[in-house]
C-alpha cells in the first residue's frame, strides 16, 4: 500500500546539543489511522513538525503526499491539516471568525460540518477564543482542521485537556473522516493509549528519537505476549534467554519476557528443558508500552521551532524559537 506520510533517516538536533530525532524512519499507509506514542521527550512533536515543514531536518527526508512540506506549494498544502500540541490561536478571534479565516485556505472547506460540530460540542461561536476554556479552544482548532476535509490530517495530542465524553466524540469524528469519500490519512500522537486501541489501525512507538516498533494494532494485540518461564530450582540458569524476547527480567527462579509470537513454535527450543513451566499472557497496548519502554507518558515541553519559509495563512500560528 502506498504511503501518504514518509520519513527516512531523519535527524534533528537543537541548540545545546539536545537531540529531537535520530535516524527516524516512518511510513504511514494511505487511508489509515496511525497512532504515535512515546515517553516524555521521545520526539513525537519534533517528528510531526519536521513532517509539516515547521522544522528543517539536519539530515534525511520527510514527505507528505510525496512532497517536502518545507517547499510545497499551496495547492498541496491545502490538502493537509495540522493541529499543534500548544495552540497559538488568536485570543481575540471568535470560533466563527477562526472558521471563516481558515476556510479561505481550503477549497473543500465544509462549513456545515464545522457549524454542526461546534453545536454538538457546545462551542460558543461568538465568544472570543481567549475567553473559552482550554478544552473548548482545542475543540475549535480540531473542528477547523476536520472541516478542511484534508487528504492528510496530523494531530499532536488532539485530546489534551478534553474530558472522556468529548474525547470519544473526537475519535468518532476522526474515524468518520478517515472513512468518508475523501479517504483521509490520519497521523496523531497521544498519551491516551486507550484511544489508540479504539481507533488506530497502526501503532508506532518512539524511543530516543527513533521508531523502534511499528505494526498493525491487531497484530500487536494478538501476537505480543508476556512469556513467563518458571524453573524448578532456586535460580534461572546462567545464560538462559527466552527465544525472541525484546526484553527480559529475571527474578529468582522466574524469567519473564515480552515476545512477538508469530507462532507457538518460537518457544519450541526451550519446551524440552526439564523442570520448567511456561506460561503466556495477553497484553493490551498500554502493557506492551510499559513493558518495553518504562511507560512514563507525561508530555515533554515543546522543542524550539524554526518558522522560516512558512506560509502563515495555511498553518496555525506557532511561536518562534
């Protein structure tokens, strides 16, 4: 399947030597919903900004719909929508003015959808955005992005500050957008792993600036298992390893590991060992993430942003570094 979003060998560092991404590879198939998760500072926001052309990579390539967004023309940019983690929407604008302003940059702007979602979510259309709650400000920005009917939608923590009910409504709107006649591709970062399980067809896990695990959600949930090997002796024998384990923990007579079990035969090499018991346990996405990466999902502060070369009318305003 052709990729709508691609990154190859991306590197980005910042003043002071901080590394945003380091050799990152990413491929998001067209027409799918792809969820991106990672620990604090793992590079999620940097990745999305590099893809959108809001940052220039030190090395590597980043393309959306086959184009580098740093140099893409308006005709392509209007097929892409983006909502940043830290909103910089003008506080003096009302949602109605924000929608009117955003609509001028998109040929496929759906005013009926925007008005309907604002009503459904209870957004006061004529109140200054600066006087709305943080959650309502995010809702207004998300509605503006969805109403553009983009071919590619990038969302950085779209559910931040939203309650469970509104988060569910947002996810439903994203799914509807991906399934409509436009066939939208959605790439979103989140620390709500339950949201990934609900809507993401593919999941990418970032660690220290790289995608270290990328797979279909269904594949992860059905084949990634916790394997526990219990020895009938005081300690696990020196040098013992669980076949295929991505990480292993040993405590006394017990060895535990996370294994991608394509088939049960993966464990055949240790089944013949006398005096052991082997147990396998299913894992949800959160458990997989915690087991592999330690699981601190609190969000990092935004990295510096280079705004040179941007068309300020197409993208949401962002703060300069």
